[in-house]
C-alpha cells in the first residue's frame, strides 16, 4: 500500500506544470524566470575497493572538526542511497552563495587530508542555480533527512513560467498538511528545459500523513493532471542526507 508513497510529490512532478498552450502566452511565460538564491554542486563519488563505509565515516568525522573552524561559507551534506545493503556510491552536495572559490577550497582541503585514498569523486564545479520553493523545516527527528531527487524536463512549449502557475496551487495544498518539508528547484546549467526537483522530508511519519491526507484527494488528482501536461521526469532517486557542515 505504501509502495512509492513517499515519492508522492515527485509522482506529481513526473508530469509537470500547467499553463497556456498558445504560442503567444508561451513566449510571455518564458520571460518569467526563477529568483535563484544560491548555487549547488553535486559530486558523484565511489568508495575505493579496499575501503568501506566505516572508513568514510571516520574520515568525515575527523575532517569536519577541523573544517568548521574555517567558516568558508559552504553547506555540505553527504547523500547515501536509500535502501541499499552495501553502500559503495554516494553524493557530496555543496551549497554556496554563488561562490565557486569556496567550493574549490573545500575540495582542496579534502585532497590535503587524503580523501582520495578512501574515495574517488568527479569534482567538477558547475554552480547550478537553485532556490527553495518551500522551506517548512524543523530539526530532523533523526540524524538524517530523507531526500528525493528527480531529474525533470519541460515538455515542448512549456517552461518555468507555465510551471509556476501550477506549483502555486500545489503549494497551497501541501502547506495545509503542515509537514516539515523543503522543496528545492535546481536549474541545469546547460539547458533551460532541464531541472532538478528535490523533496526533503524532516519528519518520521510523513508517509502516513501523505497517504491519509493527500494522495487520494480531489486536489491531488487535479494537480497531477496539470503537472502531466507540462513536464516529465526521467528518474527519481531517494537518499538519506547527513549534514557535515
């Protein structure tokens, strides 16, 4: 019954937004752009064969104690795939105030501490632009935050302007649920049509709340239909995110 329930909001996105279908309105909506407030980099990593997750956790524990004193203006989290028995791959997420040098400094400090002995990462700094659409966050009920990350693409003739119309309706509904939750929109640097939709849940019982109060509602179905006409998502991946810095 609860299979993929927690992907509910992504389930809507795996579709997308509503808006005008006329050529004129589409052109006008293209003028509406997100108001980005930060940049975010994701580094795909793999634990080296002779090391384990225990080694990685030990490294980060030691590294973070020293790095926090620098106050370099970055927010760093490590994302581990959810429901994986043996973890070998993970993601390092670095949020900055549009400051690629601060991100580069963080990467250099990792290297100086011997991080490459334990794991290999693709440290390419892209500075993707992002902003939080919803920020109903409280202190996590556990030491991690449940993250759902979707890679999405606007359908032909649609864009952020048309998406914004439907997302505002969605927000009115999701806010009424009073769930500790953030929703982030991250623009692909190389394409105006591609974006990341990131759900972050901070409570332990959000599955039940979503199932009982939202998934079967009339509003849920209508918003899903609106989203369907505007965008589609390539995939959805779930992680447990641990904040380091």
